[in-house]
C-alpha cells in the first residue's frame, strides 16, 4: 500500500506510515493499486467452489478379523485415487513454501537498476539532478513491488482453487465409499496400511474409542 500523504510504501498490516505517521486505510484501494490494475485474485477466489461436506461415519467393526477385512477393502477402494493424495500433498507443500515478495529486495534491485539508468542518462545530460534519481528509484521500487505482490496473490489464489478442486474430487469419492468408518484424513492407502500392520501386530487395540476384540 502507498501512503496517501507522503507516497512512501506501507507494509501490509502496518496501521500507520512510519515516515509521516499518516493512518493507513486498510482494505481500501489506494492510488498505486488503481495505477497498476487489479490483481484478479479476488475474482479467482470468488469462483472457487464450496467444499463438499463429508458423509457420516459408519460404526467401527468391534471384531479384529472383521476390522482387518474392512481395512483391506477400504485400502483397495481408495487405492484408485492414490495419486490424488500425492498431488494434494505437493500442493500443500507449495502453499507452505510460497513466500511473499520482500520490499527490501525490490528496494535494492530498484536502486541498482535506477543507478545504472541514471549514470547512462547523465552521460548525455550532465545537468540531471540527483533528485531525479530518487524520484525514479521510488517509482521503480513502488511499481515493481506492487506488481510482484499482485502476481503473488494471483498465484496463491490459483493454488487455493487447485487445492479445493483436488479436495472436492477426493471428498466426492470418499462419500461414495460403502460402510466407511475411517475419517477422511485416514483414507490414504499408506495410512490404511499402517493401521492394518498395527492391528495385526497388536499395537493398535482400539480405534475411535472402540476396543477391538479377538
């Protein structure tokens, strides 16, 4: 955001300009936003479908042998979407590693680019004042930083839509499972395999507060 009084850049979440003390009007479109255009992130998020509700869980089989039989059945069922669990995990990782652009990087980069331009310009026009350098530096830094922020918001919004799409596909498949007593987060075939090994070895003696017999 750009301070309406002095033109300095205000970091997100800051309540007032650190240079002139002007209160930041959070949530309102500023001059720089209107200049560089809308990032489109809001429209992308508005088009995102609602999260599909999950079906009610069935009762947990109390007998050990029946429990193992049902776990094998569910493992085979959810193996059909094994790849989607890996895809969703990759998307979650991308979301956690998505870093916002740093103002300091764009300030340094803008300063170097502006200095290079200024030195070339003064070679032809020696009378160009130093104030011109600082004005251009501020402009280059402001525009590039805001544009980078908008691009980041677009990428983040598209990533959220991709995650929602995969989650809904998996939830729809989950809702079609017959007699499913496993919570959605336990349906990855790898996790079901661990449950099977645990029940067989005796390390898992209960599930969802139901003690296994046999």
